[in-house]
C-alpha cells in the first residue's frame, strides 16, 4: 500500500489529510453521489415528477417475445442510465486519482454483465426459485472469475467499495425514521436482541477458535446485520486485513442462499401464520435480497394449505425485522467497533496511547450519508400517514431510489464475484465458516422463539 493509500484507508498517517479528505476519500464521494440522487429525487417528487424514468430496471418476463418488447420500449432509458452511472462514477474516481479512460471501458463490460444478470433474475422461473439478481450476480461472477483468467484491464471497473457505499447511502432513503415509529417497540426490540446476541455468539466463538479479533468482528456484524454492507463498513472501522471482508461476505452469502429455501420450507411444515414466518425469516436471514425472496415465497402460500394470514403480512413482517430493525444497526456497530478497535485493540497491540481523532478517521463516513438520507426522506414524507406513504411516497420517491440502489448493489456483488478466487478464500481455513455457522444455529433458534412464542400474538395479527 502506498503512503497515499494508507492515508485514505484508516492508517494513523491519515491525520495529515485534514479537510482534503472531503474530496480525497471514497466515503465522501459515496455520500455526494448517494445524497445527490436522494435530493434530486425529493425535488422532482415535490414538483410532481420522479426519478422513475432514469431508474429503469428489467420488468418480469416469462417469454422471449415479452422480454424483447420490454427492452425495445426502454432502450433509451437504459442508455441514459448508463451515461449517468459513467459520469457519476468517473467524476468520483477521477477526484480520487484514478483515470476515467481506464474505468469507462471496464465499466461498460460490468454494466453489460449486470444488465444480463438483472434480466435473468427477472425471469419468472428464476423468481420461482428465488434467484434474486444480487445473489445471481455473485454466483455468475464467481463462476467467471474461477473458470479462467480475466483481462487485467477489467479491474479498473471493479470498484466494490464505491458501489456498495453509494448503495448504502441510498438505502438510508428507504428507511425514514417514521418507519421506526410505525414498526413499533416489538419489532425494534426483537431486531435489537437478535443483532446483539448473534454478534456476541459469532465473535466469541471465533475468538475461542483463535481467529483474529478483527476478522471475528467482521464475521459477527455480517451475521448480526447484513453481509456485504456491514462487513465492508466494519472492516474499515476496525482496520481489518484485506481478505477479511471477502471471507465474511462469501460465508454470509452461502448461508443466505441456504436460508432462502430452508426457512420457508420449515415454516410451511409447521404451518406458521404468514406474519410469524415473515418475522422469523427477518430475524434469521442474512441478506435483504435473499430474505425478501424467502418472505415473498412464503407469502404465495398464505391463505392456503393450512397457512393463516396474507402475503402482505409475510413481506411486511420481514421488512420490519430485517430491512428496518436490523439494518439500522449498521451505523451502531460501525461506531461501537471503531471505538473499541481504536481505544483498546490498537493500544494492546502497539502499546501506544490512541489518538481520539483516530476514531473519526476509522469511522466509515458513508454511514453519515445513510443517516442523512433517512432524515431527508423523513422530512419529505412527514405529512403522510403510513397508508399514504405506501401509496404515494413509495412509488413516486422511494421506489425509484430503491431501483437505483439495486443497480449499485448488483455492480458490487458482481465485482465481488469477479475478484474473488476460491483459492484465496481457502487460505482463511474452515474456522471462520464454523464460527459463523454457530451463530447461524443460535440465530435461527432465537428468531423462532421470539417470533413464534414470545411475540407471536403481535406478528400473527400484524397489519400495515
């Protein structure tokens, strides 16, 4: 790592950067891009318009003629979106010292692959088997990367952290603070219990297995919140090694794929009401896309075959537990672990008294963007009831932002897959997987007890 890179990635020499970090640090550019989208979306929404035209995504399709018709109608929108992403990311990367002429051709390939993945994920049969686009992107990326050597010039387009950090900032726009109020104390309490217990189980199991505490922290938060976003945020906060985040992310995704099928099947065998099953999925699944797929799958059988409730109850319970309750812990864990790593771990390892300012340098700034985006949408939607929020604000403002976030996450997942080699993951050994799996077991049992026993009456009668 060069001195310049060290300054921008959590090293003590970072204190020399000062105000220049506002344009020399990736986190801030993720904030500028993410909040820029949110602000433009709010302005358009306030004037009766929307980002929907730019936030185009492939529609669900069941036949090739239907697919070709959809693409023929929207080709200009995709072209405009491609130009937008190139301009936005190129501006950020140029300011960070990278060359746009290297990035643009590589990103064109990445966007084309992302487009194919998105289209494949919208196929009715893919939806039937819960092959969500982000997970499909990771699988395809891993297959391509481990099936043969990729041209080195493509590396310029695999900007994993910029994509995911921008996506996380926009994610804040889908979580206005009013959702926490609408979620109620039960959902927040259950999500908090699950997040804290899961982290502690994974962390201390990993430490018992003699796993480095920084990797243990990344694994723990990956299980407690959401693999990709939380792992990247905390890896930077604790000063983890380069391979720690990919190890955690891959482990999380493996279990997320298992849970897509296991949780709905187990819920069906026990004839759990839709709301209870949705809450259990929300407390026991490890990725938003995978969990939503599982909740929607279970919602399809609600009201049939001995399963009480409605499809809305399943999806809404999952949303409250995972997307609202657990995802807000990204910022909490990042801050807490940045403090712990700086004030305790670093001092124990170096014997040097920590500089309190190091906490600020370590803290992932894009989490601030996440919170600001949430506040902006909270203010924009302050006069809407929950029902009107779902009818008016979601399709006109939040929905388009969510679609753009989906593109950013697909860029990220695909880039992770295309830059991950199984031989590199194998070097971490089996211990991280076993430590995480212990947390999975506790998480599933705890989630079931809380959803189906302790708070069963709340989830069974859940309404929007």
